[in-house]
């Protein structure tokens, strides 16, 4: 059963989300009687999916909406960067619906609103934002959680929303919401207690970070692409020239949606501007035998030396 509320206003990704669904992970807006940037509501999308969806795919596109089908969970409709309609399926679990709502659906909303979503985590160091990007399982959230343990505030986990300021097009990281998603292995490695947290699925946990969350936009100073390596030690390589565009394009969250949502020109100009203004590094970490604290040391050396 889906827990509904009466038009609660939440704040995430720089937007006011007026939702009929309860979103306990997300901060409520201080002012509840404000106009919505995005409306989240319940509805019946079975007819839309029957008309536009296909049995062998999970996505469908029409002139006015993007449809997203998650078996045993829900059908979602994302429209014009302003509305998400949720159609729960029989036997669905509410936390699973919220997982996709705050993930793929929010990524589509950001793309429709021409705000760049990167796949990664972002923290604040020395008053600037630093992003950790990489493939699933690379260690982005784990490294960000380790920085949190060392007193560095979190800006975003999983989806990093970035927009260019109106003065010199410098990228700004927009806060998401105060929660991380960590695997059991990461929780154990960081000395945390899994029984304090709720599972999202399998052995992945929702970890609230409200006590150390930065709720204000912060200028982006650098990006670290985390990759696994067979080497015995950490290696740090600076990305140069046009390879930056390829890295930013590859690590754009749900990048397959860009052409479908008419965003090719916007996306290219945005990552080109970012690539010219923010230094980027590849942080190669051994697949085994290394603690996350070694990675922190290498990152802080770059940050504190002013190389980024």
C-alpha cells in the first residue's frame, strides 16, 4: 500500500516537489504554500503503457511524456520537467517505488529541465564541491561516506545535479536530499552498524545523513572518476582535452535519455563548458587490498595542494 499525503512540499535538486506520495528521505520545504516546480501524483497509467509500451522494453516515449515501467513496482510518467505520475502495480513495495521515483524519474526531470545529472556522489571540501563519478560498484558512495565520517558534508548521492551559473557558466552542484545508499560490504568496511539502517533491496541500505548535509548550492571545483585497477597501489591521472567530454558524457546519469528527450545540443554545450572550467582526474584504485582511507589521503593531497 502506498502512503499518500495531502500535497506536501519537499525540496530537492533545487526544486519544490509537491507530492501526494510521502517522501521521508527528502527535506520538507520551509514554506508549504509555495508553487510547485514538479508535481508528483498518483494515477492510472495502464492504458498509456498498453498503447505505447512494448513487452521487451521498460521505456516508451510519446510527444508529451516519457513512460518508465518497472515490473512488480510501478509505471511512471514524466512530463515536461514538471510532472511525475505514479501508477503502483499490484503487490508493490513503497520503498521500491521511491527508489525509482528519486532515481530514474528525477534524472529524467532534470534532463527535461536542462539540468545536468551525473552518476556519482558529491561532498564539500574547503567550501567547494568535489564529485566522485564512476560505474556502479566503483566505490563512489563508499568514498563519499568516508569523507562524511571525516566531517565533510554531503551534497548528493547517486544523482549529482549540476547547472551553469548565469555569469560565467561555472558549474554549480545543487543539493539533492540527505541520504546515501550503501552496500553491506561498504558499511562493514567503514565500521558502521547495518542494523541501524533499513534495507532498500538485497543488502543495500538507506543511510540518513541529515546531520552532515549541505543544503545550499556549491560551486564545483573538481571531479574524480573512480575506476578499479589491477595495480597494487592508487594511481591518479589527470584527464586532458577532449577526453573530458567523453568522460562527462559517459557518466551522465541515464544518458540514453538525452537524445530521446531532445537534449543533444544542450548536453554537448553543457559538458563542453564544464570540461573547460573544472579539472578532472581518474582515481585508479586496486580491486583488493586497499582501504578507503588511502583514497581519502590521495584526494585531499590534490585538493589541499590547490591542484584542482
